[in-house]
C-alpha cells in the first residue's frame, strides 16, 4: 500500500449490504472500517463531550448538525490505527458533508481516493428488507428466505421474532426516496471528480465483495 492516506467511501441504498462489504473490504485492503453509526453509539455510550452534544439534539428530536458528526469522524481518523486511511460507511450523506470532508482531509495529508457505489435495484431492496426479521430479545437478524431461524441457527428460546418498523413497505419506500434525494448529488459530485466506481449490488455477497475489491486494487498494490 502506498504512503498516501487513502479514504474510500461506500455508498448504496438501504439493504445494499454496505456494512458487510465494508467489513470484508477492510480485511482484504487493510484499510480501517469506520462506521458513523458505530461512532455515534461509542460516543453516546461513553458519555463524551461530543456524545452529550449529539444527544442534546437527539433528545429534542432534531438532526445532529453536520459539524458535530464531522468532529466525531475527524477525531476517529486521527487515531493511530487510521494512519493509512479508512473505509467510510455512512458518511458523507449529502454534498455539503462531502465538501466539508474534502476540506478537512486536505489538512491531514489525505483525500478521498475512491467512492464505491453499490448499485441495488428497488425490487431487490424491497425483497431483502421486507423479509428481514429479528429477535425481540437479543436483536439477532434473520432473513425469511436466505437466513431463516431453525434448529441449526438458534436464537433466544421462546422469544418472538419481529419485523422492524423501518422494514415495513411504507418505511422502505420512504427510505429509498430519502436515499435518492440525498445521494444523487453525491454521485454527481464524485463522478465529476473521476472518483466514482459502480458495483452491481444485485449479485451474491461474494460476487459483490470481489467486485468491490477489484475496484480498489489499484489503491493498495
């Protein structure tokens, strides 16, 4: 891997498998996987200054401002284990966030080297999310078709398996609309910069993994 700090962004609709693919790509490329969702949970759990600041907005039902999220992200990528760069999962979500990220990375001798868009059709998203069920006790997620619970795949005894509210048809449609509204400008932003790589996310997880890795190979060899 080169000495340059390479930052890779993973984009994709809900149900695209970004978290799974980020974990797999991290293992194959050596780049740290940074999930903004995990960052929020870490700061909230530890009661940090940034966590308490984010909570003050969340408790009022307000969106956490971009500058708070960016401060969390920059604090994370300044740690030693991100010295070579990282894979960003969940950020940026808007063009404004992308521009702020570019500005912040410039002062850290880093840059967004590539943005991988995991393209998934709405039909596939609906099939994936609409069939997800989870344990109401431990939160383990199953899929009615691809990963159903059975004797060989046990969960908590005598606990109902439920479908999350945001996996209901109306919620999925709204999530897809929000994704489209937010992500279209990002696709144009990184496409114009020559940094966008598209991967067919309708494939099996293994095939998607290979295509994601192939799209990033030049950065790590």
